[in-house]
């Protein structure tokens, strides 16, 4: 799209922490041997403590949450699925692949009529948040008619326990997804978790099969999930940096309308800003269905911040040609 852009490319299209968790020393045996069951059990115990689940039996560990999003429609088939949107498109896509009628609804009351309801909390891309009491009430109503509520808490780590519904488990109608790679900046590690009633968590673990999580991922995950001091310091840093990002976006006429500590959703002259940034070697997330929106991840290194500020502060760049392939 931008063949003349300077390199290296700065990718702000994701919601991944640009300052990753510091990797601990790794025993080479973790790469040459299959992980032992007690190591995987210790990882599940660490996840239960970190996420506020009452028991490790409520936890299934997986190589990322995306595989769980694809797996759940196979394990719990449904005819009518309602996804509270706009949100991460892979949820509806996963259910449709398995033959379900997956509708995106914008009114939370419309979730009640489905066999499966899907909510991202906080939501991607707008950071919309629903109170836990509302979601537990929805789960209660789903349970009364044999339904299922799936709550994707991929961006909940930095919100504190006030937003999570994990404490309501074991609940007969509730499954919670938690992502590791976003908050800890280690997306390539491929680690995520499903939290559910023990029999449902066991079914998910069985479907994933033995050794679903690698030995190095277990070691890193256990240490990181127990490091509450790092998590608190990261939240404080990101609060400062998202305030700086909001101010930076305002210089280009972009108004922040939502987000989390890992991304911001802005509204304004999106096409001009997208093109201006692309020519500066900075890639952000745009939305064809919402042409005035752009989503920005948080820059990491000082030079990334400098390049972003320079690109947004140069209105003359808007007169340059559009990106290759742009409408």
C-alpha cells in the first residue's frame, strides 16, 4: 500500500503491549522434552489465582485464545448465536463456520433470545464495558433455558477484578476467555485460557489433547501471571501513555471515542490520517464499515512516538497521493 514508506514499519494496528514481560532464563530441557502434567497443572493454578477463579479445575490452558474461539462451536453446537457488536469479527465467523446463524446485535437485551450469547468485555474496538452483575444476570437467564454465555475478557487484565465475571464460576451457562499475549506483550508465545465449570473445562482440555501448551510457555506463563507488581506498574505506565496518545491524536483532529489501556479508538478524518501515517511507515487499523474510525495501538520505543507525532502534525502530507489500492 505504501511502497515508499520509511522502514522499519511501526505496526500500531494491534492491541498488544509494546513493552513485553521480561523473559526469565529458560532451561533448554523445556524445548527438548514434552511438558509434565504437573507443570501444566501449576500453570492452571497460576491462571486461576490471577483471574479470580476459585479452583484450577475451572481452567483450561490453550495455545492462544483464537484456537478456543474456533473450538467452542464444535464442542457446544448451537443454532442461534447473538454477538454483541461491533466487536472482534472472529467470534461470529467461528460460529457461522459450524452452521450457526450468528447475528451481530447492538442492543444487549437482544442477547436473551439466542442459544449462545457472545460478549467481549471490555470490547474491541471501542472499549465498551458492561458491569459484571448485568452479565451474571444474563448468564442466569441463559442457564434457565439451557443456553450459554461466552464472555471474552481478552483486554480485562489491566482493568482489575471489578470487570471480570470469573468469580461467578462455576456457573452452568458461563465460559470466560482470557488472553495472555496481549497484556504481557508476548503474542507469539501462544497462550490463552478458558474458564468454565469443571466438567466443561475438562471437556475443553480433552478436546485440546495432551501437551496443548509448550514447555517454555508454561514456564513464562506461570511466572508472569504471578507477578502482580509488574502488572500494576504496567497499568500505571499505560495510563500515562494513553493520555499522551489521546493528546497526540487530537493534533490531527482525531477525537478518542473509546478504547482500553492497550488501544484507542478515534473518530475524525480517518482516511487522510491513515494515508498520512502509512506514508510515514506507520500502520493503524481502519474499519471499512466505519470509515471515520481508526484504532491505534500504543507506541513503544521513543523513536516510534517521535515518528507518530511528526506524522500527525504534518497537515501538508494530506495533499500527497492516496495509498496503492485505495478507493
